[in-house]
């Protein structure tokens, strides 16, 4: 009996959301964190790269979430989506400092808006080829 196929073919990789005006909002947030906190988030991202999205929590629709413990009792979340050819790209949409048990609706809505924006811009680029 054949083995079940993974959700992606080939290696997964991360891209971080940028606005239409090329503002690197996710990258800038992450780079502004203390080194140990940034390293913790990167380790959680690496786990998803290696183990797949099953190691992340599904939040709503295409939006998923990883958590990372930073220094001094701070916990971070990163909302992301799977995108790209064969689902290989992991698109970081919104990092934030966890302050509640449940992900606030406004963060989920912002991540959904960013994903829609990203996909609409990608589709326009694909049409121009």
C-alpha cells in the first residue's frame, strides 16, 4: 500500500508579508524583538518548515498559528497561511505578543486581510506573465 503523500512536495520555506508599498511590517516587527525572543520565534517557524502545518494550530480558514516563548515570560504568536505552488510557501502574516488565551478577532481579521491582499497582488502578477 503506498504511503500517504505530504501536503507539500519538496521543501517548505517562509516568506514574510509585505504591503503593496513594500513595507516589511512582519520582518520589522520580528527584527525589533530582543535576540532571544526572535530566536524562539524562528525556532517555531523552523519546526513548521520541517514537520509541516500539523505542528501549528488552525485558527480560521487558511489562517494558522504558532506560539513561541520569549524571555521574561513573554509569549508570541505568529499567524500565517500556506500558499504558493503545491503549498510550499509559508506566509508569515502577523506576529504579536500573546496577552490573552484566545487570539483576538481583530488580529485574525488583519491576517485575513493581509492574505487576501497578498493573493490578489500575486494573481495580478500571474496575469501579466
